[in-house]
C-alpha cells in the first residue's frame, strides 16, 4: 500500500496525538527509535555499541536514551558475559506492553485515514 507524504504525516500525527494523551510517558524520537530496534530484532539482547552503529549516533547518546528507558522499565541493561566492556540491552514486559499499545494507536490512525478519505 503506497500512501502520500501528507497521508504518512497524518498517520504519524494521529498516532502521536493518541500516545501523548495516554497515561504512559511520551518518548523522544531517539528513545522510540531505540525501542523499535530493540523490540523488532530477532535477538532479544542488543549491544549498546550495535544500537549506536545502527542509528548512526554516539554511544553516549544511546546511553542517555537507555537511561530514560530503563528508568521507565521499558528495557533492562546487563553486562555482556562474553565481553566485559559491553552492555546488553534486553526487553521487558513493560516495554512490550508499551509498544503493543503504541501499535494500537498506529492501527487506529490507519483506520481513521481509511475512513476520512484523506
């Protein structure tokens, strides 16, 4: 399904509007990108350095995003047993629930787009 730029922005606006009205805290774009990578990868554990490489940003930037996500209970960090210098990021049930709810906001936005004839 191909949608126009305007439709894509409309979907994003609707989903974000619902998300910020929800009881859960809203995330920055960087934090949301980290969440989507961590939860969409096949492997349930991600290295901080790999997240930084995938997003093309520094490890300290990833660490700041992870600090917030960990405070919220959306991810957990643990040392990498195979490399003592690396940290692994793992999923949590709370993070899974957050993204599941966000996916519902996206689906609702898709439904509204179809109804509106935007």
